């Protein structure tokens, strides 16, 4: 008899009991730990409702022959790690695939009666109320493919672009044979000289992730410590019972948020340089020092609350904002907005406040995209002494559009996690609530009107005097997206 899985704590997969092992074998990969491949083909599909039986058969075939379980993903990653191949740039586990369905997708396969109940999932990302709540752009401005009804997505991934393309072609063939139509959005990792993943503005991305596996938590403890920031989170941060499977306590799924975020790199970096000039910063690192105040980390990942310069070491994550009243890391800095680490003031008692804040976090699995080819790698921008030199020497080499981030995150409650962090943190000028603001929008992902002089930066690092006229925002544009649910392999195999 199967016993209930305790999802109120992290899981040690290497010491899992029989039921936990079965849960990992039924759970899709990428949820508890990122798949780690360098290239992705995000295969969005729309099914023919008149061919629901063929569509269900196709989903069974995907589950049987392509989708990767959490357990297999972990075994593959461990094998390659032990062989020393991943660190040397070898294959990180071979082909990988993960499938998620929208609420309309459940209807298209005649399974609307077991569609997940999350109200945001049921409404969909195009819902007028959702657009208003998130300050998202009108659907008419989205890319055409995202304006249409999307029934599901397959995240196909591999270590090279050619292998990923071959995998995507095989999966596309299965979907089209079942009467579906497909469009593919490709993604590829970007890395700096130290091998850290970065995004198109040039900053280390994804360093601070909620960890739900005991082995990852212990590795982080050994790496940088966990006394200031505890990265351990329960499985319940991402997992919910799969409503499509009856009487099986080992069948779990997760809600997947997908958003295509275009990054206006030229405008972003130009404004960084302007602010560096405004603050009187000099030297080759002036622009990056200004950017660190806005992002909360230097480009190499060094937290600005810990240092006034990039340290060039592995980016630490064992820190909080104790003793930093916005004089080192401003309250509106991106990483402080999206993870206040107990400093958001949501509860008078810091520890309760931190516990409350932690409920809103989510494991993120984004990857950069490059629809328009870049002339210069984001980690290799030349320095400029001021805005005039930047405009002449650097700006013309930077993309104005066509590059960005494919934001993906797994949630157990879309309203409490993704929607809350975007609407109540990133978009809210009065967050954090203590001290009283306004502090301004998140300068990276904040959406809504940018009120002049709400965002303030310290004139000098750790100084109390603040500078006005440093407004920053509007450089990330949402081009489309959807809410999905990643069902258990149990559900898919039984279709």
C-alpha cells in the first residue's frame, strides 16, 4: 500500500523510501532541479479538438519515449558529475523533454473534468483581470504566436544546438501526425568567463534558487554556508497532487509559468552609463558599479550589499540585508525586490516576516533567447569613460530588440507565488513596506508607470545621502506567455 508523501520538507533523493522513489519516477524532471542542458526548443502546440483520441495517444507516446522523470534526471546528472564530464563541458545527461498543458489543452484532450483548479491557471495569462493585475501589455501587442490559443508546450533540451534541433523535429513530427500545429521558441545558455550563467544585460542569473533536494542543500552549505540565508525549501513550494490521477499519493505535478521577456539591451546599458555619470563614478568599472545598485549584484554575481566592487569569485548566496537600510543595496534593486530575505517588512517580527516572504518564492528555470544575433557577447562589452564615448563606441554594437529571457518558473500556487511577486513586489512602489516608501518599481522587471524620483541611489556606497534623477525602467517587454500544468507521468501514461 502506497503511503502519503511528506511534501512539507525537502527530500533526500539518495535516501528516498520506496514511495518517495516512486514519486520521483512519476514526477517530470526540471521541477525539483533544473535540467542543466545548454540549448532548448520550447515546442508550443495547438491540438485539433476533433482528434482528441489521437492527441491523447500522442501524449502517451511522448511520455513513453521522450519525457524524462525527475529520478532519471537525477541519476543521469549524478553519473556525469561523477565522470567529471559536466565540469569539462561534456554532455550533461543527453536528451531531455518535459511537457505541460494549458487549461485549454485539458479541454482539447477531453480531460477538462480533471484540469487543475488553481484560479489563475483556469483564467489563463490572457485574461483581462490578469493583464490588469500584472500591468501586462495588451494581448494585441504580443507576438502573434502567443496571441493564439496554446494547448501545451514541450521543453526539449540537449547539449548542442544540432542535437536539440533533431530532438525537436522528432517531437514536432509526433504532434503534427496527431493533427496538431506547432511553433518553436529556441533558447540557449549564456556564460561569462567563469562559467556562470548570465542574461543579456550581462549579469549572473539564477544564483539564488530555492533548493528542495537535501543533497543540493548540503552542497550549498559546504560551498558558502547557510547561516544568513537558508536555501532549503519544502517540496510543497512546487508540487501539488495531480488531480488527473485518482487514489495515488505518489502522483504530483506543478504549475509552470512561461513568459517571453524581450530585453532592450542598448537602452538598458546606455541608461546605466548615464547613471554612472550622474553619480560621478569613474574608471573602467563605472557603468557596472551603477548597474550593481540597480540589479543588486555586480555582473559577476557579487552582492552589492556585501561589497562596493566585483570580487570575481563564485557568487555568494549566504547573505541577507541586516544592517543595510538601502545605503548599500537600494530597496528597489531587482534582487532585493524579488527576494527581500526577511527585509520586506511584511511582519513586525523579522523571523515571521521571513517565513511569510519565503512562501512567495519559486524555483526558476529560465533561459536566454537570441532571435536576432548579437554582435558582442554580453560579458565582453568594452569600457567607456562617459556617456558620449559609450554612445560612440559601445551602444551601436548592442541589440535594440530580438533578445531576452524565456522566463519559466514552477509554482504550487500561482497567485501566492508568481503573481504575488510580480504585482505586490516588483510592480509595487511601496514595497518593501518598512521603511515606508515609495521606493519605486523594480528597475528590471517592474511594470507600470515610472514615477520620477521615487527610485533613489546612494551618492556613495554605504552613504546616507541619496541621489534623485536616477529613474530606471521600461527595458524589459513582455511579448507573450501562458500558464501551464506539468502533470505526472502517471497521468500521461494512462491517457
